[in-house]
């Protein structure tokens, strides 16, 4: 869950000097109720954060549905009561946060469901290609949708791209062995764009082969060629994977689907009803 400090920051962005309209109307002290509901089927995310925003503004939350819950159209997932000033202050920021986060969670769930209908044990992992400044929300939404993060950032994983290898001798695998010696506790992931390159890097000691934009039949061929190795490498399919082709990639036998698609999901539509008590 996002911290109170982060939620306060979001609230402050929307009302740095208070809510002028509510104050000018003189209705801030009147009691009211607020309810949030799904306009269409969705996987809700950041409902707890929305509830906490309402509490931080002075409202009392009545009920809240947990992030990761699949909702049907019309289903209410959050209610609260309190002064009109509190409800209006939190209203739009809370609604928008839930809409964007739930959009990511809903698309994530669709991709996971499509993949696991074919390969129940496959992992779906999302990249770090979220909109800058929103990683905490993006990670929360990915997890609510049933996937995991492929990388949280540059600081904790070894993922060698072709853009790294451009500075290395392509005919010399010593760089990979040296890298593993320097970081013995970490697996080395190498992104490759063809099966021949994948096998060369496997022989050099790569732990994970990330196949970038290979067609499903090419991914299946790499899986077949590497299956008998001891230990077998982890084969991850990446690039352009979404709910439309996740099943085809899952059928290849690879262990992981790597995707950025959830971050470009359309926000979910949340209906907010605000009434006098």
C-alpha cells in the first residue's frame, strides 16, 4: 500500500491552497456520503489508498473491497461518510488513482488468464516501462492483476541488453564469465534477438535467455534446444506480448512472459456518487 506521505502528496497536488469552490459555497461542514462503484467489469486496485485518502481528509470509511478483487459492473467497492469538505477534497484524486491503477490491474489479469489457460504454471512479469514517477502505483497494480515485476529498476538485477554488448567484444564470452564472477549471487539475464545468439550465450553461461520479439515458433525452438541442458536455462519471451498472443507464447514452453502492455491499458471507469447525509 502507498504510504500516507505519498497520498498526502497526491492530495496536495490537487488542492495546494484548499478547495475554493466548497469553501466559497459554505457547505464544507455539512455531512455527506460518498460511494465508488465499477461502471464495467474490472479488477479493482488502490481501493485501500482511496479509502485512506478519505480518512486523511477527515471522513470515516464504511466499507472497502480489497485490491485484486474482480468486480462486476455496478458493484460498489468503497463507501465513506463525513463533512462535505473532506469528501470533496479526496473525491477526484481518489477516483482517478483507482481508475488508472485498476486499468493496469484489469489488463494484467487478462494477460495472466490467457497465458495460464494454456500453461498454468507460467509466470507473467511486467517491465519497468511505467510512466515515470508512478512506479509505486504501477507495481501495486501489476501485483493486484496477478503478475510480478520483471525488474524494479537498474539497481538490483543483471540484464544485459544488445546495447550493453555493443561495447563488448561480440566474439568473446569472457565478459559474461567475468560478470558472473563479480556478481556471484545474481543470475545473469541476457536479451537476444535470434536463436543462434541465444545458444551462443547459453554456452557462455547465461542463466536466463530473454528472447526479444521472436515469434512463438522461434521461442518454442529455443526451448526445445535448451531443455536437456543441466541445469536448463530460464527462457523468457518478451516484446509485444499482450492478451491477444499470450496463449500462443505460453504454449511454447517458456517459463516467463515479459510484457509492458498493462502500462498502456485504458483506465477503468469508476462512478462516484456524492450525496448529503
